[in-house]
C-alpha cells in the first residue's frame, strides 16, 4: 500500500513537471495565446456587492415610504413607478451582474464570456422580479393583496 502511494506521488510530480515544462515551452515558442483576464477580480466582487446592497436598500426604503404614505391616506390612487425606482432597480441588477462576473473571473473564466453568462443569469431574474413588483403595485391599487403562498 505504501509503495503504491509513493508511486502515485512520483507519478503526480512527473505529470506536474511535464505540464510545467509544456507550458514553459509554449510560452517561449510564441504559441501562447493571451486572453483578457482581470488581475484582481475581488474588486469586481466587492463593487458588485456594494452596488447591489446600497441600491437595494434605497429601493426597499423608497417602497416602504410609499406604502406607509398610502396606508396613512387610506386611498388607492394611481400608483406609478418613479424614475428613481426604475434606475435603482437597474442598478441592483447591474451590481449583481458585476458580482457574478467577478466570481467567474475568480474561477478563471475570460472576462467577455463571464460578462455574457452573468447577463444571461441576471436578466430573467430581473424581469421576473420586476413583474412581481408591478403586480404588487396593482394589488395595492385595487386593495386586494395576495398572500405570499399564492405565488408558489
């Protein structure tokens, strides 16, 4: 058993050395194809988290203030979504896109493909959640708010 493990370790070292030698010869022979990898993806991850949290808090606080005003007035007036709510909503998902891009860069993916996959992941969620918020606004306007269990 010990001999098998030592043989496995020697084999792994030889494979690692062969891979390193192959990479070094590719670098010196000009066969290396550079790709656009960001050197510090943790900055993107941090920026994405901060943008999403700040604008998410602003959006939630704005909705909370709006609903408390409607509750005080006891009226179901026309509820329109303001420009601030639209831009903060877009900023939330922009931050999530940056966050996912940074995570994929950290895992070794190329920037352009990471950005594309991040957009593909966040866009359906953004549209779905926006439709839920619009439906909530319509329910508040009509005065009949569904339970959360009715959605699932």
